[in-house]
C-alpha cells in the first residue's frame, strides 16, 4: 500500500509514526502508556508498569532501560515493514445494503436513493468517519495505484434508520460503480478495506482514481471439463495449491515492478503492475473458479523480461525477507540489493529517528532488590527454575535472532507452566523462591556473582518471561522483592 504512494507526500505520511517513536524515547509516561496498551501473558509489560508505578526510579534501572531500547527497536522494525500510524481502520464491506433491502421485498433496486452516482469517487457510508469526509481505501492484496480507491462518506437517514452498522462496517455503492473491479475483484464475503482520512493519502487517492484506469479481469474461464474421478480431483487440487502459492509471488513481483516504475521511463513496468494485479486476482479466485491461463508461466515470463537479476532489488526487500528467516546463513544476499533504487517503501525502511538520552544516572538492579530467605530446599527450587528456563529458551532463539517480539505462543503452555510451579512448590508465599530466582537471573548478590561461571541457570537469557511468570504466580510478592528504596513500598 505504501509503495503505491507519491514520494512527495511521504514525510507527512510517516510523521505520526516518527513523532510517536521519538516521544516514547524521550518521555517515559508515553512509553508506559504504550506498554499498558500492548501487554499480554507472554511479555513483561505489565510487570514493568507495576514496578514503575511503585517507584518511578525503576525507569532508571539497567533492566528497564535495556527493555525500553529493545521494545522501541522492535516497534521501529514494524514501521520499517510499512506498519505506520494513521487515523484508519480495516472496515468490513457491505454492498448497497438498502438496495438489498428493497430487493428482499420485491422492489426495484434502482430506487435506492441512499447513494448517488458521483463523478471522480464512489459514495459510501460508515460511522467510523464523519459525514462528508473523503476517504482513501486499499484492499489486500494490494498491488498498484490502479487499485487505490477514493470514497465519499455520505450519511443518509435511511441507512441510519434501517441498519446498525457500527464503526467496523462500511457500506459501499456497488450499483453502476467500478468498486469491485477497482479492488481486485472484491466480493462481499467478509472482505475488508483499509480506510483512512489522512489528507495527503486521500488527495493522492483522488489523483490515482482519476489518473490510473481501473483494471478489469477479462481472462476467460477455463473451458476444460473434469469428470468425477479421483485423478481429476488430484489434478484440480494441485492446480489450486499452485495458484495459492502464486498469490504472494505475483504481489511480490508487482512491488518490484512498481519500484522500477519510479526509477525507469519504460512503460512496461507500469503495464506489468496491472497484469500482475490481475494474476493475483486470478490466483485468489482459483478455489472458486478456473481461468484459462497458466499463472506460473506468465509470472516466469514477466520476471525474465523485467531483468530482476541484473537490475536488483530495492533496499526494503532485504529488511522484509530477513525477518522471515531464523538462520543467519539464509539472510537475503546484500549483493542483490540496488541501493540506487528509490520508492516510498525505501523511504520508510530508511527512516531516521532523533536520539534521546536521559540525564539521570543508571541504577543497578541491586538498588531495588530485597533478599528473602529460601523457604524450601534448593533442589525443588532448581526444578522450578528449569521449568521457567525451558519455556524461556523455546522463545529465546525466535525473539533475539529476529531482533523483534514477533513470536507465537500458546497461552495454555504458559498457564501450564505456572500451575506446575504452584503444584511443585509447597510454600504459600513463594517469596523466598521468587527472590532466589530474581537474584540468580539478574546476578545481584555478591555470592551469585561469584558463582556466575559455575551456575547453570539460563533464565538470564530471557528475564522478561521470568518476571512475567513470577508476576502471574504472586504479583504482590514480586513487587516486594523489587521495592527497596521505593518511596511507597508495599506493606
């Protein structure tokens, strides 16, 4: 979607994202609000908030500052993928609902006066945006400027009277409009469109709607007849599977062609973007209908003519590809990148942020640590530690190798781990065990530091999971353990 925009508007398009990141870096209040909005069972965001609410000096701790850098860096990575902040939503489409209501009682759908034909845009209705606003819309997969839509939000008393659509639905005029073709063959089986009122994007959407013709898929349906045999079932299944794989491939090649169109005058790149948009649509619809075309052959032909091997890939390509691999040897070859290519996604992927450093000195974790005696034997305590380690280590390679927090966790696994800790540990308070675990993970006390090399504990690899688990087991006790030098220690 971003790569279809105009280079001249990118500064405004990314402004909110840039300002938000810099505000998080500079202001811990903003950063803590981000943690509140994004905590879940598998991260330590709620723990960090609770520790800072107990004592704001915790924002000066070594651990908090390390986590803050990592979390903001992960957020910046998302921005570099094109996930930028807008006043926008993914809205589910319903087509001309009042016309459907008329049809249901035998009336002529052309009597639908809730929407009108309007030159240069398509009328819609959604409570998510204000009456009269003009909107830009994008449907995924989105391949080209020819797919960008321009809507006019119009409130009508009949739509308000007969329908309670809420803020997550958008009604669109489908009568005598090109909305479905414009959106890559959109139908209304829960299809959604990313919709925004950002002024620069909507103005450019208007330009695209008037300048770039709507692509129509006129590829004829496949004429071949299939008999009801297992062999033909297999042939159809293989064909559908192959088509599904080409959805992503056609969109990927379209992005390269779109990038080339910013850099070269050859019109073939603009044409290929349009052709690839149709191929993506054919691939998507292949499960419902067959078209008389070999998508794989078409793709190979286009890629060969685009001469991608010779010209190279845009800078943002490596960033996106590398995020999908775990093994460093599988990283995208930097030699394939052409640093001379310009495009909107390169602007985003190379976005620079102002640095912000606190004038307050850093505090060690020992500044906050209260040591409590271990109530039970160390053998049982080490078994608890190994449970947390096992869960943490399964996460560690995913999180740190990819340098972000995009990982898949099953909540039941986390809850099972906590229940195992509770069933294994007899003490009701857990405070001695928790103190012992925190000490070993953060290497706080002199004795633990001295035995660092001989200690087999691995919880320091992912302290966030340790704190999250302990917080889940007994929130109050964890806060007591880290309440030393607090102005408001828990009683």
